[in-house]
C-alpha cells in the first residue's frame, strides 16, 4: 500500500517596513492512504482558516507520495499525567524530571550540565518563541546545534498508525504523542521539553524513552501565545547530522496505545 505525506503551513505578515516579518499561524502534517488525501487536505485548510492566532495571509499544502517500505512503525511512549496548580509549578516539575536524565550523562561533574541548563532554560525558551522548529541543545557542550538558528529543527514525516481522523480541529494529545515518540527514538536524543504556542492550550510535556510522555497540565498562562520546543541531545552518542536526518527525513507511523 502506498501512502501520502500531507503537510500544511499557514502564516501571516506582521509589522511594517524593516520590522515586517512572517509569523507562524498554524501547521499540521499527516501520512494517509490515497483515499483520504482529499478530505484530509480540506480539513487542514479549514484548520488554518479558523486558528485562534488569526487569519493567515499564506497557506501552503504539500502532498508527497511515500512508499510503505520506507516507513518505520513505532509503539507510542507510555503516558503519565502530572497535575499542578500554577504554570511555575509545572515548569519546576518539568525541570525535576529532566535533571536526572541529564545528570546521568555528565562525564564530569555529575550535575553541572543539568544545573547550567536549568539556569538558562527560561532564556533558551524565549529564544525558541519565534522559531518554526525546535532548538537542538547539546548537553555535552551547552551549545546549540541547529544549522539555522532562526528556523530551528523540525520533526516531520509522522502520523498515528491506522488514523482515519479528518477533522480540521487540532488534537493536541495525538499530535504530541506521535511527535514525542518519533523524537525520543532519534539517535543521540536525551529528552524533549515542550510548551505549546497555542494561546488556548496550557498543557506541556517532557518526554524521553526513560520517562515516557509526561503531560504537565499547566506550563504557561492562558492567553500566552508564546511557546517553544527544545530537543536535549548528547553529541557523545551520535552526530547532530545523524539526529537531524532522522527527525526531518525518516517516515514514521506511531501505534498510539492509550492516553491519560
């Protein structure tokens, strides 16, 4: 059976003159059978036209054939849920989950890398707000490894296995568990840290092979349009090129096996 990769990206121009720039509004991607291509494309456009960030000036839909033999099937990460009262508590919970993973990988000074990351996480997060993709942060050196620092690294070519959903509304959980599962399986990946850029969605997560997919129910204030994603990577385990190649080129379908 042949599949098709469908990608949608919507944006708008903001500002004037030298301050004019393109602002991301909405994005989505699917891998579906031939019979679903038309309906899913229509749903993607509907989603772009009804986003809380406003009307797009530009919508791009890309359709690409994918051979079944090129697809890797993964079982989804196990899911847990962490309830918190405030977004500050949510961020602290996220730090607490990630820190042991980073500390385990420090060859010198067992917690130095984790401490440095925690100290500058707020600044790193702010740097991701205008980026279309994620930051690739090397825990071995403390350096960013994205080839394009403004664009970041995007994980693409993925969907849920056996998914027939064509609704234009965003399903945050399904999309996040698919993305998190693919990212966790990338060479050299340690963990992922994510805060949504949807102003109406305050749930974020941290994820890794060791942690699974941990939903933290509040990681920012309602109405905040800022969000970002950081991939924590260990350059002693794999090359950045190998990791980026997997994130951006490998076709993956994820068998989603439950939610919390």
